[in-house]
C-alpha cells in the first residue's frame, strides 16, 4: 500500500479519554487532534466512545430511528472515469453495460410510486454522451411521472461533468436541475476530501476544492445535500479527521447538510484492492468508531446514518447503538455496492428495520428525505 491505512494505534489514557468524552457530551467542540485520538483507540475503550456517542445521539435527536422509502435509479453504468474503488462502471462495448432511456426511467418511477416510495435517488456513471441536458431530462422525466416524489439526484462530480460538457458553470447546472425538479443533491463523490488520497483512489474525479465549492453553491441555492465519507481503503485516520473537519466547516457556514453517511469501502471487485493499493475494507472496530466519532465530532449535523448496504444489517444495528439515528433507505433497487461485491443490497423491508429498532428498545419512524416524520 502506498499510504499507511491507519495511524499507530496508541490508544489513550483512560483519564484523558473520559475527559474528552465528557467535553463532547457537554457540547464543547472537539479539536481535530482529539478526534484523531478517538479514532486510534483499539481496546475495550471503543465501547466507552460508542456509549458516549449514543448518549450524544439521544440528546440531539432523541430515541427514534428513522428510515426513508426510497428507490435508486442508476441510469447508466457506462462511465468515462475509472475510479479504483468502483466495481460498477463499464466501458462502451462491455456486455454488462446498460443505459436506461427516458421511457424506462418513467416506468421505473411508476413502479416506485406503486411501492409508496417517497424518494428516488439517481446517481450514475459519467456516460460519454451525457451533458447537462441529459441530467435535466432524467430529473424532469421522474418529476413529471411522480411529482410527489422527492428527487435526490446527482452529486458534485456529475454537476461538474454536466457543466464541462455543456459549457455552463456548475451554478447554472444546479439551477436548471432545480428548475427541473431536483429536490436535493447527493453528497457522494466526496470519498476522502484529501487530494493525496484522491490521487490514488479516483484521480479522474473532481478535486477537494471543487467538491466543496459545488456543495456550497448547492446550499446557497437552497438545495440541501447529504454528506458522506468512503473509508477503509488506503486513507489514514488523519485523512478521515481532515475530511470530517471540512464537512463541519461547511455546515457551520451553510447549514445545508441533512445528514452524514459513513460509507464503508466494499473491496471485493475493485481495482485498488486487486492491485494491492487498498486493504480489504474497514474492520468492525473501525465501522463502529466511524459512526461514534462522527456523532461526537460533527456537532452541527443532527443525523448520522448507518449504511446497511455497506456494513450489513447486524453491524448497522450496532451503529445505531454507537451514535447513529437513521437506517437510510429501503432501496428496492441498488447496483453500485452490488457491483463492488456487496451482498444483500437490494431491499430492506421496514418490518425488518422495525425488528432491528425494537430489539434495541427504540421506535422506528418513516421520514422524508429532509427528515420530516411521516
Ligand atoms: S465511482 Fe462513479 S465516476 Fe468513478 S468510475 Fe464509478 S461510476 Fe464512474
């Protein structure tokens, strides 16, 4: 591996850790070096951090666990990029490549309506023929077919690509997407917001400063976004902390993030794992700490989501005991994590979500994309 995957796990003195957790619970902001210390804990003190994050979660959002009825429409898997962590993208001529036309997108939207879906999420490959109009037409087709459905679409990479292909500014692209029916923007393509890491895992993607600029532009237009991190490949814990710090800074300025979603790296079918540039994903300890430290460090983002698609349902439940309050979406259809080798990605029944929630003594509530309770 070209970068150390974790910083030396030195743990922390029990006293230091207790003081630090107390500080976070009192509402005092943690410094980057304090988050670094939390991430470095390797022994049973992990449970203390998880427990503090759980108490913080209760203070911030109470006991309920939320979820959204959503469905993905990944319009195409053809992509001009070749991100090293991606097992989803295909090149023209590849037998597994696909591209949905507008009638198919409408048909899938109808299907989503019949399932009572309140959110359609569309993020796709960067198709060589796509431009701003392609994204706008996709959004418009969904919006016309299901006007009551919230469209959670695209990410800063797609906005940048659309702008470049159409000779527009990213701000203009966001405006026309919003006019076509975009409800909120996906905060993916963030991966790790450290260019040194991006150079290894996704050299063709936008740089950190462009991701940040487009997110700020979206928030400035009143378009809320999610915030994500993809961890467990070749980043250090210092990189994770830097990433969280950038998100916290943006949220201080705009308040435009609805939630934070840690995405655990699925390694199996990915080029960076196969070539030895990445390790085999995060461990359970790391998954748990990612959720817990996020809850403690991101004092201005109310909702922390567990991604059952990435970590599996059992680990997701533990995340709900370590600071998370949201189970994400039902999904109904998912291709991106499946492409990278994840299993059980297709659908999580709300009845199963309820079983998971009640098992830890907490009620399950359906929400909208923007966290209104239904
Ligand atoms: S992560 Fe997205 S941009 Fe990168 S190769 Fe995969 S589909 Fe393309």
